[in-house]
C-alpha cells in the first residue's frame, strides 16, 4: 500500500482542525481517512514558524544530497579498489 501525497493546503487545514478547533487527532484522522501518526507529524511540523520549517526543509534536502553523493563516491572507491587489485594480481 503506497502512501498518498497530500497537498500543502490539505495538511494545513487538517492541522487547523486539531489546533484551532481543538478536535482530537484520532477523530480528524479518521474523518480524513489518514493515519494518526501522519497527522501528529503534521501538527508537530506546522506548529513551527514558516522560517524554521523552510530552514529544516533545506537541511533535509542537503542531507539527502550529501548521502547520495557519499553513496556514489563509495561505489567509485570500491570499483577502483577492485580494479587496483585486478591489475596488481595481473602484473605480479
């Protein structure tokens, strides 16, 4: 089962129902057909100021980029190690 992607406006409105209308998270989640875990995460995220959310998004994007780069560089290193071992064995 894949996780559906919800638009930003949908998320904000769901959080408003919990925060401003003081409705229980379980009730809002059930009515919207989503998990309570997701709604709790949204409440945590959208209770922060916009600037802080944007900064955290930038940090997460940078972390994903760095992890992808580390994976690529590690694979390149492993290939070079194997090539060096192959040529060392061939020459020796």
